[in-house]
C-alpha cells in the first residue's frame, strides 16, 4: 500500500533514494458525549517539539519496538487476531494517550479506573514517555490489562514523499472511561480541550485560533458526521478504514496537496498553506 502511494506521489525528477521511510506512529481520537453532542479531546503541541509544533492534534506518537512485545500481548485482551504491526499501532495509541493526557484505556479486575485510582499513577506518565520504565512493567506492577476491543481503527495516513520526516499513522477511536479527567502533559503538549469536531474547524478557519494539519482537519470532518460516541464507533466498525497519502500537484492557482477523490473524505485538495496548518480555508 505505502509503496504504491509513494510511486504516485513522487514529483518529476525526484530520486527515490531521497525519500525517507515513514515511521510507524499512532494517534487516538478520545471521545465523549457532551451536552450538545459528540466531543473529541485535542491537544496543542508545544512549539518546542519537532513534529507538528504549535498545531492542534490528537494524542499520539511513534510506535516503539516494545509496543508489539510478547510481554504486552500477555497483558492485553481481545488482541489475539492482530498481527505484530497492528498490535503495535494499537498499544502505541493507548500508551501515548496515557503519557500525553492522562487517560488510561485499561482495566483492573474487569473495571476501568477512576480519577482517584489514577492519581497515584500520574507520576509514571513522564517515566514511561522518557523510557525510564517499560509500559509492560508498569501495567503488570499495577495489575492492569489492556482491552484492544475498546479501540476502533478510524483511518491511516502516510506523510507525503516530499517531506523530510515522514510518518505512517494509524488513527483510532476510543470512548473515554466515564470517571477519568483528561489533562495535557505540559511538555509535549501545552493545552488540551474537549471540542465538537466542527467547532474546532470553524475556530481555525474563522478566527485562525487553531492550526490544523490536513489529516487532522479531514479526520475531524469525518468524525463530525457522527452525532454520538456510539454512532462514531459503529460507523468505524462498519467500514474499512480510509487510507491516504497526499501528493503535491501544480495548478493554475499554485501548488496543492491532493488525496484520492474516492478516499471517502469530503475534501480532497487544499493549498499547501492550508494543508500545512498555517492558514484557514477560504470562505
């Protein structure tokens, strides 16, 4: 899949040896039902970090080799049908959600954790993020198990070939446990908010309040088609997750970023400024 998209996305004269391999990564759209409908938790990336600095994104990061380890498989339920790559993507999304916003998609004796139970574990967020303690050891030491059934694959995006740093990113949906309060980590992320999907898009376009990258924008647009958490999870379960790798195309109006017209998204092209998260779509 990736090789086919890369061949199509190459600019004329581009040397294939100059294309960097995409790094496996995962992100999770954490959902809840708010007073006015479906809400998703988003975080603002610190301006000091390399990838997506200053942008509004979903919690996530690179897949670690340990994310598909036998130790973690022994601590996970409902993941036996996943190959190592798929399992690693899923575990990474859970781990990164805990590191970046404090939600833990795991259970102890069949019950999800409450804020009171999570409070003593908060100090492990930074330790896991800095590789000071393996995620598997943390789970085992605290009697926790992952439940892969709580994650719904939503989409898969690969960074365009002309970018020097590239990611092969799986997007997941997950309902936040009802007794857990989310917060940004203050390091990689400097702000967190619950928002209706369309509202954060409107704030980016109308007020330039937020910076949204192309994949983030399109996944928000897709999520906005669901009214409730149950609707979003059912919709994701009933389809094959869309896959996209944008490519650059020259037009009379300047360079544009495009994805396949049959990708399933309502928007299939945007200027490089919009796609790069530095300008809103025109009215």
